[in-house]
């Protein structure tokens, strides 16, 4: 999502409170990325590719990827900082969630040496974008109902058939990582596997989905009609697909949380500036507790969600997939809820101005809901926490 900054000037979002969990290098990264975002905020809608290229040149897009393949050698913690700070300036890069975070992480952890050499350098400097397709029309949040299948063809090739929906940025991506299912030769059961499909592969069709959402990154429905791929299109080990999948989904949730945090900080920053300057009676409207207290509450909720996001990112980077799974889901939930409330309060603070293009908040009413819905709904996160964290029985 690419929130409009508006013609009234760029608001400075409330800076995140210092925390002993962030290193001096991470704080310096925040400062540098925020400065980059401020330079591009006003012209971001006109040409968002300029920001992507400059962020790649500075090493921000691949900060989480291995140094030997052109990355920064850091982790999801640092990549989340990049997305949050760009979002806080009003110019988030949504494909950071997909290309380096999901696809880059999976390939870096599980790809063969040749796959790493082929894909990681481009993902690291932004010259190559990779989309990610998992959701299907009839499966929704139930990944066990995925019907996209992959079968072995004579000669060792793979043949993929199926459909995917709500796949971001396929038109911008050279490749798409597709979650399919292969048949276990021993049991006959279907197991998830990951394949990289080049954009121009025969049988790989895409159709834009008409969204009530203004964003550079469009959503697509994909059709895989007997798509034939070489044997090395399979990422990693055929028998480790589930492990590999969740190694990518935990960073996805952390990055979605960072996306929501940035948006929420941007909204609060604009509302605070307006509340300081707008005067209807004797004092600025921000002096009235009916305005001040809800904005203070929004700031507190964003700060709490940021701490949970940091915990989840640190667990991801420590390789604790199980611990990261719980924390990443909680972080995504907390950040999305805080973002929605922050955006709503910001719009109400500005009144009618909150729905004008000039102030750039009205479009966030729709955009903020994305973090509640994707990549997994708030209700499914509550299911996860009630089952996995609290040990309560399932209803399904």
C-alpha cells in the first residue's frame, strides 16, 4: 500500500521509544531509512520504483539475506525495521514482505547452492522480484485444502496444475514461488512443496483482481494449466515442504506487523500535527482530552505491538520456528488492531479533512484493514492462540 502524503507537507510520525533490545546498528538503520523515506514521500505515488531502486542500492531490500549472495547478513529484525520506517514516512514497500522476507528466507535456508546463486543476488539488490502464491479460491485460510498439485513427468520434470488468488505484484515479479502439493510415494498422502515459476512459463496465466484499494502492487488470480517446470524448480527437499513453508510464513507475519506499525505511526503523526495546529476555540484542538487521550492511546498500542513484533523477529532470526510461530501471529494481530484504531482516530481527529486527498488519510481506512485480513485473518490467529498457546479444544 502506498499512502498519499498530501500537499500539506510531510508529517513527522512519533518516533518509536528507545528500547534496550535494539542495537546501535539497528537504531542507525532506523534513522537512515527514515531519512530515505522522507526524501521520497512526496513523489512516491508518482514513481514508487525510484524508491525501490534506491533502497536496493543502499542495501536495505536484502538486509536479511546472506552476505555471500549480496545481502546484508542481518535478519528479519532489520528488514522489519526497514518496512516500518518507510511506512511511517508514508511510502511503504509492500513487496518487502514477499520478495526478500518470504521467498528470500526460504531460498536462503533451504535452496540448493545453484538456486541461491541464481536468485538471491537479485532479491538482495532489488533487481529481481519474486511473488508468492499460496491462497486458493476454495481453500481460504485452510491450507490443508490446497488443490494445486505437482506431479512428476517422464524425464524428471514437474507439471503443476491449479489456481491461486490474491497474489501480490505478479506483474512486477520475474518469478512466483508457488505452494503446491505432491503425492507421497509411500503413503499416497499429499504434502506441500514449493516451486519457483518464471513469469513467462507456458500455461502460467494471470488476471488482475479489481480491488477497492489504491496500491502499486496489484492483486492477481493465477491459473496453472499443466505448467511444466524443470526438476530444479523445486525449492529444497520434497519431504521438508511443510517445514520450509512455515519458515517463510513466520517472517511474512512479522513483516505484515511492521507494515501495520508504519501505517499506524504515519496516521498518528498526521493527526498529532493537525491537532497541534488546528484551532477552533481558544486553544488548539489537541489540548482537549477528547482529542488528546485517544491519540495517546493509539501511540501506546502501537508501541506495545512494536515490542511484540521485535520479539517475534528475534525468534525468527534465532531459528526458533515454533516460538516464532506463536510470537509472529501475536505480533501480526496486535499491530493490525493497533493500526486500524490509529487510522480511525486520525481520520476522526481531522474531521472532514480526514477524508480529503490533501491529507492522505482516507485511503488508509481501506488499507489498514488489509493487515487484519492478510496473510491470515484475525480470527484464525485467535484460533491459533487458543489452540496452541492455551491448549483449548478445536471447533473444526
